[in-house]
């Protein structure tokens, strides 16, 4: 499996202190090859730890994000037709388009993204758009990833990480506000359902390939 992780999701997991564990889980347990956008390390000044820490909120987040980038595979080929078809689509930036086009080139691929605008934009394209067939079932949102790790690692681990770094994502923090497993998973599912209404390309069970 080839897993393409966008900046938004990687940064949030790094700030929560969960990115290294997610990386290990996907590569060791899931035997996945990880990829991300080449600009991530420049956008978050990873070569300048002090500046990166100021942007991310902690040196620990910088360490996790740097390790993640080092684990990711080099640039991979992409589907030129999809790349051209997504070029200029509002709300899909160059980075997200690159991940979508790369995933479209492989049968076993997943784009794990926190960019809901991009998901809704690609979901709103005409049914005849080449991205529909190429990416159907290959997309996962942040909340699906959180649901998965809650059920895989246990509620307390994820809950403690998220509430300890509320600034990483206020919406996600609110999902865990009541402090119990049932309410958190229901709140996350409500957000997944909301995205799915606009993006039918979301995978139903995005991590079912991991034993």
C-alpha cells in the first residue's frame, strides 16, 4: 500500500505527539510506503529547528515531523491525466493535487488528508471527471484516521494527546471535550458523514488493509 499524507494531517499529528506512532504503525504493521509533499520541510522550516518550533508550538513536534519527512519515500510518478484535470480547480492546491495525481497512478493507494476543502472540491467535480474513477475509495479524512487510531490504540492515548494540544485543531478538540470514548467517536463520525455528503470518493473503511 502507498499512503500519501498531506501537510495538514501530518502537522496536527506531530503537534499531538502521535505522528511518530502513526508512521511506525503504517510502515511496520501496515507495510506501507509513505509519501508527502516535497514542500512540507520548507514550509515548516524544518532545517531551522527554532523557527520550526515557533511555527509548530514545540520542539517535540518538530522532531516528529522531521522524522516523518525522513521516513517518507522520494518523489513518485503521478497520473498525468489526473494532474492536468485537477490543475486550476478551486480549493485544490498544488500540494493536494500532486498527492491525488500520485495516488491515482496506483491500485493500492490512499490519500490521508486533513484538507476538507480539497475533499469537497474533488467530490463536487462532475461524475465524468477522470478523478472520480481514479480516486474512488482512495481518500481518507483526518477524522477517519482519528477514529481508526482510537479503536486501534485505545481512547485514552488519543484523547490525552488531543486535549493536551488544543491549539492544533479546535474542531478535533471539541470532539473529545466530553472525555469519553462513545461521545468522541460519535462526534468524529458526524464530521466524517458531513464530508462524505460532499465527497463520495471517501473510503468506507480506509485502513482495512492493516492486519
